[in-house]
C-alpha cells in the first residue's frame, strides 16, 4: 500500500494541455506537480475540477488548492487545463518545488488563510461565484489547511526527497 498518487504516470499525451510557466504560478497554489499560472479568469477550472480549483489573486486566475489523489482527480485537472484558453496550467511542479520551498509555503500558510478571509465577501456575493459554490470550496480549502494538508505535504516531501511514494512503514519528513 502506498500513501500517495503520482499524477505524472497518468498524464501521457495530456501533458500538452499544461503549458503554464512556473514563473507565472499563483502563490495560492498548494505545493505539488500541477498548478495554475496565467490562466483565463472565466472560471472554467471550477466547472471541471470543483474539488481542486479556485480563482484568486490580482486577476482572479485559477489555482490548484488540492492535489489530485486518484487518476479520476487527475483527469478533472487535465480537463480544467485543457479548457483554459490561455493554457496557463503547469505540470512541472515536481522539478520546481524543493523540500525547503514546500516548508516555506507551509510556514506562510497564514498568508493564504488571511487572503481567503479578506475576500470572503467576494465569495459570498455575486451570481457567478454562487453558481460555482465558491464560498463552500473556500471553506473546504480552509479546513484542508487546518486538517489534512500537513500530512499531504509531508507525503509530498517524502516524494521529493526519495522519488517514490512512502509506505506506511516509512517515516515521513517533518514540515
């Protein structure tokens, strides 16, 4: 039994939908292989992958707030990337994140939580946000940060350091 899922194994030709540049990555993205960068702000990502994608930042671009755990999750994120007219999603996070930058993101998670809090009225108002149930997804992201994200990031740290999924017998690195 493994504790993590490697989406690279199922991307195949779908990698072509991921042309985003690391330099354009929105800081709200949770560390992982897939991320949103300079995406269109037409909110198609939430239509495809509502349990993984939110919009934010200065231009309301899309970002990945939950890493895929299954091939089905990955397929939803591929669909989100494929539907983005700017092709702003990236899939080279594993070669860009380091254990140090993952730990730094975790230490700065208060900034993410503050951003979500500061924009709460945006998520609660407006027809477009309401139709996509963005407020509920933001609350889910907040719960994820408070709950399971720490373990997921420790598993990701193991992946970055060992290039394999940890087993239940392996000791996970500290955040």
